[in-house]
C-alpha cells in the first residue's frame, strides 16, 4: 500500500517543547506533578507516568513543596500565583502561541474592550485565557451561537481573538458577523501557524489518496478539526487513537492512504502506524 504522510504532521512546536521540558525535569527530579494531562494522548501520558509523572486535576490536589509542571495549554494568572505559593518549583510549559493569546486578551481588557474568544469554553487553554480578562469576557463556539453569547448587549466595541487550534473559517465567520453589528471590532488572529499548516496539509492530501487515517487522542481539539477537514475535503476518513484501532476491512479496497496526526500525537506512534500500513 502506498502511504502519503501529511507534512507537517504530529507534535507541534509548543507541545514538543513542553514534553521535552517535562521529560528533562522527570530525569532530574524523578517525580513531577502536572496540573491536567500534559498532552492529549493517553498512550504518551502512560509512558510519562512510568517515568514518574503524577497528573492531578486541581491545584489544591498538589502537595506542598513539590515540582509542578504547567502544560502547553497554560493556566490563568490566579492559578499560576497559587502554584508559585504552593510548590517548591514550577516548570512553565505554556506554548508561546498560547502565551501570545493570553497577552492579547489582557491588552484588550486593559484598553476597555469586552473580549470574545472563538473556541471551546471547556478547553483548558480557553479557561486559562479567560483568566487574563478583567471585565466582560465570553466564549463563542461558532457564528450560530453569537447572538446567544451577546445576550442583548449593545457593545460599541469588542475585541476578538481565537483559541490557537480553531479552524480559520470558523474564526472568520464570527468576525464577519461581528463587523455587521458592532461599530468597532478589534481582531487578533491568535490561531497558531502550526495549526494552519496542518489543516492545509490535510486539504492538499485529500485529493491525492483514496482515504485518510487521522490519528490522535479522542480529547484532542486539533485532531478533531483535522478529521472534520478531511471529511469536508471529500475524502473517506477515519479517526483512530492508536494503531491497534485500524480497521483493515476499511483499508481493503484502497491502494493509497494518507496519514495525518494531531499536534499531540507522539512520533513513536506515527512511526508504528506507518510501518503497519506499509506492510499491507
């Protein structure tokens, strides 16, 4: 079977940077606590746990004096201050693109703009960004929810930014709608370049293969968007979390397969999948 791999694919800069910092700290300290899963890939999390990683959900679950890792999604200023107070050492793995979104949100807030974030309100990155806003802030999942989110507010100006893994089309749709109803709209496109490059790579791949396998954690926002883009591009596509989920019946009538992986999918899993596909 011919296998074409989307380029780029797999670990993005921010996640790779964070995981490398975490692994180095694990080598030095032996045990490191992480506030939330450090990567949206359960197989990689299990590998890191074997090295001494302990994952907790809330800051008050972190024992005093330990080493704490802040994942690439970042946290709110309030949580970060509590981490510094509580822990003996804090390793900040916040992605530079996420940090830029945090800074943009703070600038908009400081200049008196109500802040709208285009993204998933339950995503840890978005929850962290909201913490940088003093004043009105709301999350807009997509254009269809805009009226509900504004809830009758007649703002004279708004500031808009995006979750870093958002689809560009969704972000633009919200901005376009806002321009029609708010006199002043200040926009920061905070979608990271790695996200855009991976989304475009899947679009290009769709026309060259008979099917696309998208691999990544079920809780990975960017993997979900890659899968949606593959389907929207007209490709037959499946979403798997690891190579053991491959449906060989689905592959049977295909002579060429494209492979795309989310920004939280480690290199070793991608290599394993490629090896299996190439043996068919």
